[in-house]
């Protein structure tokens, strides 16, 4: 799951980099300040739409499983349950960095679970 989330985050960042590069080129060619401002605004809108599309993919493909995995791991690690904040980021990541954090949290919990001695 962590790998899938990181792959989605990388795809999201690559799409944003490509969009920003194109927008920078177009803005550089604009002749007036008004044209530059319109291009920047258009690019920001495109970037926001692209981010929303990636976050919709997260919602459709991964969100439920992420929340279930997190809860199950915390159930098996009761000593962490009291210290753990509610799954706000897992429920609503806002960008690629947020997706990376969700992946890291799952990974850390999984590694802690693997180190936990088996109960009789």
C-alpha cells in the first residue's frame, strides 16, 4: 500500500512539474503583464484541477483500505493508540506530500507491528 501511495504521489508531482514547466515557458513568451497574469491564473487553475483528480484517485482506490489498515495496526499496537492522532491526513490528504506522509505512517506502523513479539 505504501508503494502504491508513493507511486501516486510521484505521478502527481511529475504531472505538476510538467504543467509548471509548460506554464513557465508560455508565461515567458507573453508580451504584456496582463497576458502573463492570465496565463498564471490559468496554470494555477489547471494545477488545482490536476491535484483534485489525483486526490479523487486516492479517494476511489486507496482511502478505505488505508483507514482500515491503520486501524487494524493500531488495534494490534494498543500502546500507540493513545498517542496517535485521528486519521485526518489519511482521510483528506491535500497534496503529494500528504500522500507521502500517509505512506510513511503506514510503513512505520507495519514495521513496529513486525517487531512486536508474538502473543501467546
